[in-house]
C-alpha cells in the first residue's frame, strides 16, 4: 500500500471528481462530503510521503510498472518524489482542504445550479497541481499544466459577474500562450536529447558539449518565458489581477495561493533538475539580469498595489511582487537564495490564503470590496480581523511569522551574493506592505471619519452591557469560513516559529540537486 | 565564565502578562475582576522576576531555549537573563504595578472608552518588554522589539481621533520603517559575518569577525538608527507624536518600557554584538557619541520652548535617552555602568513626572505649563512629587539621577573625552532650566486672576496620587540604596 502513495495522492481527487459527477448531480448535498474525503485522502498521503522521503530519500514510482529494468528511462511515466515536492504536496493538499472547508455552502450560493460542476473542476484542478508537482517527465508536466489551467479557466469563468468571463478569456489566451511556449521548449529539448524524462535529459545535458548549444539555449528560454507567463512574472502579469479578483470567492482562495506558487516550483524544477544549476548559472550566466528583472517585478508590484482601491485587486498585485521575491531568490545563484525562494513558496501560499479568505469574508459580510468601506471592522468581526492582521504582518515580515523568515533567508542570499539591488527591493517592498496594510488596519480600527477630538469622553463600559453581547462575535461570518481562516493564521505563525525543521528538509532536497552548492563554490 | 542555570522562569515571567490579556477580555463586563486580573498578573510577574534575582546576583545567568535553532540555519529563540536584563526587568515589572493602579485611576477619572482593549494591550506590551529584557540573542531581541511596536500602536492611538491617527502613523512609520529598513539587514549581515552566531553569551558576536572600519561604521549606524526606539536624532519625532496617548501609556511605555527597550538594544549592540574591544579598535563609536551629544543638547533646547507639559517631558526623554547612548559609546567601564544605571534612575524620575502631568490633567484639565501658576497650593503632593522627579532627571541630590550622572561623567573623564563631559554638564544645567520654572510657577506664582480661588487641597483621585508618591519616594530611595543597581551593572562590566 505505502509504495502506491504517489499514485493514490493523484487518484483520490481524480475519482472524487468522477464520483461528484455521478452522484452529485442528483443531490447537490453529496458533493461536499466527497470533496472533503477525497482531499483528506490526498492530504494523508502527502503527510505520509513527506515523512517517508525525509527519512529514506527520494521515491521513484513508475506508473503501470514500466520500470527501468525492462524499458529505458523515459518510455514509461515516472513520478518522482523528493523532499522538495513532498513539501509542496503537503502545502497544496492543506490549502485545498482548507479552501474546501471554506467552500461549505458558499460554493452552492455562488453557483446555485452548477455546484457539482464546480466541485468536479475543483478536484481536477487539484489533480493537475499535484501532478505537476510529482511528475518526473517534462512532457507530462505540460499535460498536467494544461489540466490545471483548463480547469482554472472554467473556475474563473463560473463567477456570476460578466467581468469574470472577460477575465477568464484573457487568462485563457495568456495561459495558452504560456503553455505553448513551454511545449515548444520541451520540443527543442527532445530534438536535442531524444528523451523527455527529467533525469535522463539532465544526464545528457551534463556533457560540456551542450554548454554552448544554441538549441538547448533556445529550449531553456522558451520554457522559462512560458513558465513566467504562468506565474505572472512582471511584465507578463496582465492576466492575473482581473482573473483572481472577479472570480467566485472559493476559486480565488484556491487559485491565488497555489497557481503562481506551483509555477515557481516548475521553474525551480526546470532549472535544477532538467538543465542543472551549473548550466543555468554558468553557461547561461543570466543570473544578474534575471535578478534585476525580479527587482523591477517587486517594486512594480508594490507600487501597483499601492494604487489600488479594491482590496482583492491590491492583494493580486502583491502576488506579483511576491513572485518577484521568489524568482529573484532562485536566481541569486547561491544556496540561501534558493532556500529562501523555496521556503517562500510555502510561506506565501499560506499568507496569501489567509489574506484571501479574510478578504472574501469581509466582502461577503460587509458588502465592501473597496478598502475605504471597511470602517469599524475590528469591532464587528474580531476573529476575522485577527486572521487578516496575522496575514498582513506576515506579508510585512514581522517575526515570528513565516513571512519574516522567508525574508530572512532571501536577504541572506542577497547579501551573500552581493545583489544589493535585490536586498533593497525586498526591504522597500516590506515597507510598502507595511503602508498598505496599516492603511487598511487604520480604516478598520478608526473608521473613515475619526472624531475631531477626544473630548468626546464617554464611558463605554457602562452601556457595553447589552450591546457588547451582540457585537463580540455576532458580526462574524459562518464558522465554516472563519475556522479555516484561523487555522491558516496559526499555520502562518507556526511555520515561522518552527521554520528550522522545514528548512532542514529544503536543504535535504537541495543536497539531491547538488548543483547550487557547486555553482556557489565556483563563484 | 559565569555558570548557567536552566530554568523556565524567564518564560513564565514573560507569559504572566500575555496570559492575562485573554482573561482581561473575558472579564470585560466584570470591572472589578478585570482590574484584579491586571494586578494579579503584575504581582505574579514581579514575583517571578524577583525569584530570579538571587541567582543573578550570585553571578550566574539563567538560560531557557524556547525554540531550538539548527546550527547554521537559523538562530534559536532563547531567553538569557543576565545583570542588565535583570535590571531592566526589575524596573519594568515593578513600575507596571504602580502604573496599573495609576491607569485605573486615570482611565476611570476621565471616563475613557474601550478600557478593556486598553488594559489587554497594556499587558501584551509588558510581555514584549520583558521578552526584550530577557532575549538571549539578537533574533529574539528583534522579535520582541517588533512585537512591542505593534502591541503599543492601539495604546498610542487609543483616542481614535484625528490627532491619534496622525500620531499613530508617525509612530509606526518611524519604528517599523527603521527596524525593517536598518535593523533587519544589519541583523542578517551580522549573522553572515559572525558565521551563524547571534548569541549574547560569551564573547561579543563580532569579536573575531573580519570587519573593516567602514563596514563597522555602517553596521553600527544601521543598528543604532534601526533601534529607533532609542530616539536618537534624526529618528526621534515619533516620541513627541506618541504623546497623544493617554498619560499612563506615556508614563510607562514612553518613559520606561518602549524607549528603554530602544536604549537597551543599543547597549546590547555595543557590549554584546560588537564588544567594547572591537569598537575601540575600529574607532567608530565616536561618531555615535557625537550624534548622541548633538541629540542631548538640541532636545534640551527644544524642550525649553514647549508649552505643552507632556511634549516638554517627551523632548526631555529624548535627551535623557541619548545620555545613555552617549555613555555606552564612550566605551569606558564606568560610563557603561552609568548608562545601565541611568535606565533605572531616569525611569523612576520620568515616570513620576508623567504621572504628575496626568494627575494635573485629571484634576484640572490643564495641559500647558503656562496654566500651572499657583497649582502648588491646591495639589501639593502632585507638585511636590513633580519637584522630586525633576530633581532626579536633572541630577540634584538626594535623588537617584545624581548617581548615574556621576558615573557617566566619571566615565567620560576616564575616556579622556572632555568635550563630551562638558556636554553632560551643560545639558544638566539645561534640564534645570526647563524643569524648575515649572516648579517655581506652581509654588510661587499666584493663581491667575480669572480662576476662582480654590480653598484647600484638591488633588486628583487617590489612585493617581498614590502611584506618583511611590515613584517619587523611589527616586529618593535609589539615591540612598543604590547597592543592587551597582551590583547588577558591575556584573555586566566586570564580564567584559
């Protein structure tokens, strides 16, 4: 059983989707339990895999028993789980599970007659994302990227707003362009190496003869640009803000934390496992250029976020900045930069989830999607506000949240590699985030028009008696929305406090791809 | 080297007030229980700190690791109580008891709103303060430093009006801006330079690091400006801005906890991060000395021109904080000792002054120095305490302020910095110039014509007057019984 875990983690949501279609159409109430149990199975598998991998090293799984004894590597479909993607599997399944809980009754309200379809797409999206993470085959990766993209286009378009449809169309065009670029790149690689298996390609490319090969060079650039479109790396971010802010709230909670992060993972995987860091950082030597692009992405994302009046739009532009963090970190070409980038994938997934759930609750219960409509929120929804504040502090980078420690590693990488532009961009972006979030916290705390002076001394405790009872928790959303938020907030803090074991696992993963060390040593 | 005792006492001392915060919220309608919770927490906290005192005075240190660090990955989160941390914790936790009493009198006297929130965040702030005092490495220090900035924001903006919003913005902009912009990169740079060591134990962190004078200067400036709670110019404006807070907040947080956390961090940077030897070798501390000296003089001059009593006290605080920074930057053992003592002496003196300002406001609604004529007759206890507080901050016997100033001047003489010695003397005169007119006006000027002559004594509520009398007496007692302070500070300077 336990050796089948890599397959089960994918099959659970796949069959879940099937079952939802079969059973859920008659009675919409059956959808939710199916969804939860499918994701719970995946979540259990992910945890088990993480434990297994961190104890006994990477797991190779050959789908259908096409193992290397009978046929050469690359003919069968291979799944490979190392410490890096085991961590990501846990993140994806946790986020999906929390979002699923959040969607309880919510999804039904937002797409009344399409609930089963919605949940089918939800689970297919999980299959796609999990598949991207576990696959060891460059072409299968494309297929799974398409699975996740196609489902996400539909999920975005499901919103009742017509703007959502337009955004989905825009997203579809850009997403398809990105995927095509990726496929084209894989084609060039296949032309040169004759295999699609990541490890096999890596082995062939290790030959110094390929160091200056223009075919490999073109392949890399195409793949990189394709992935950059998928992750909304500045200036290729145009599709993201509308797609994520005009879609149904459950969709935004699922897509915003996961899609861009998984794409960053793909980039790191391509860099380290297919091409190898030696090739990427030394033969190509674009490290400085890409870090500067990341600097621009961070600054542009922050400034654009500052210009927004809608809460969700603002969060979307923050994602653009955060993607800059991760791309920059990965391209710093040293160990700690890469550790920081990977850690930030995990941290940012939960931070983003936290903020999106909170924002969606605000929007639902206050009918306020603009920042200046959030007055007096802290009094009305203390728990939701707490969740939001935790997310905000993590984005600013206040210890001991996860956001602080990802900055810690990224800054360390930046200082060690002497990329001062990147260091400054990170700090500036932290400060901009502080401004952004305290602007909101201020409005939520003070109200829009604070009283002119404090001479309005009134003893609130005396008349708090009756009013207090109703307001302390009465204004909160449903438990099904608030509980996932609080769990996420707790994860954001715990992931920060106990970051050392997580980083140990990341370092273990990077030992398997020794290249970062080699490149750093060569500097 | 000093031996280490492992004990969870520092953690509990730190948690005592943090755990009180939910209880305070829970009892939000049982006013008696709510206030009682604050007191119980304050006494428990003080008791726990006292329980650690014998261990510290016997020359040992207490350590407790909260979260293990993995070598080379990230520093652990750990507590380490030494003489300096003990001194600061004693001051903060003992004054919290007094301030709680005062806060109840003040907040009820003025019928302030949202008192539950006020007391809850007050308790959280105290936890953060003790966290800083007991921090065993730079990471832990930074963690609690940030926690304190954020936990005090709702207190500073308590009135929730326009003025509070502006004050709160300035407050956070300066404190968060500098800590993220300067202190955080400095922290990481230190981590890299020291090869993954941020601990305050043993030799200074950078003692054996390869550091040029230019790098050293930039790092030192980044730390000193990064911990801008120390209020060195040009990053001082948050302090007068924070005076919009209710007076108990100004008293405890902005004369004791928050600002002292700032100078505490600076002292740690000098003694435990760089180490006196390295700084002497690099010769960069003089830059800080002169910035601090500039701050001392200029803030005293500004204080003279402030008519708002609390603002005058705020600028006085800025000057006194720079005394401490200046002292430690002189790098001589006596000056460092004086700096550490001044944390306690100034805390007692300044908290008395703030309490008085608040008591005057509660009793008469007066905020400006020019309105205080004749007040000595109606509020003799308050104004008497004010006089004692002013004497202590100025350094007039028989108050504690004299002792720490004596050590600071002694240290300046040791360091052969006679120009800086003159700064201390001149600024002491200036302190007198901006404080004693207030006392003179209260006791010797007749009340203005327009006001109805009030017969007899009309003091603020007892809950306000009692605390300020206690701290005033404390200031005097510190002059006669400074033994414990001297002992604790000697532990620190002896260890260097």
